[in-house]
C-alpha cells in the first residue's frame, strides 16, 4: 500500500510552506524545484488545496501560494482528504453492501479498527509537528 503521488507531492509542498515564512507568498516554481515535484502536477494539486481551504493563491509577479492558516491547524489527514477524499483501507468500510461473504462482519471489524488507528494518528499530526520531527 502506497500513497498516491498527488498526496506525496501535496504533503511535500505543505511541509515546505510550513517551514517557511507563512505570511509570504512563495512561487509554485520555487517549491516544485526545491521539493522535486513536477510543476504542472503541482498546479493541479494547488487548486485542490485552495478549494479545501488549506492554501491561498495569488497571481502575478509577486504572487504564489501560502498556507491559508497556521501550520499547527493543518493536519496530515486534512491534506490527504483534500487530495483524494477520505482514505479507506478496505472497500468493506466504504461500501459495506459489497461485503456479504461469510465472516464479513469479523473482516470489517478488523479493518475498521485499523482504519480508526490510522485516522487518529493522521488527525493528531499537524504540519507544525511533522516539520519538528528529527
């Protein structure tokens, strides 16, 4: 199981912005170059992050992007959800009607427990905490 490139790139960008001056505008090109993200890919990701209220965007020579709120108020879960929607480990959690096989209840219960642990960790980890990890 691997996160999508979109999520990986979005998290890289958000970490970069969390570590920089959060009031300044940073060009998408600069972020793409420094964080090794394809610039065209990053532009599409930025639209999703702006729509989710996590980024602000400004056009023009002095434009760019910046965090829409303090890094302590943005979690890893927020970024993942903005890009791919709610992250589900197993389709039985998303579409339970498809899971009618023998012992489906036990199977779903197991994955629900794992999902809750993962969601909890992702929701508890802010960008500020993530950049402070040594």
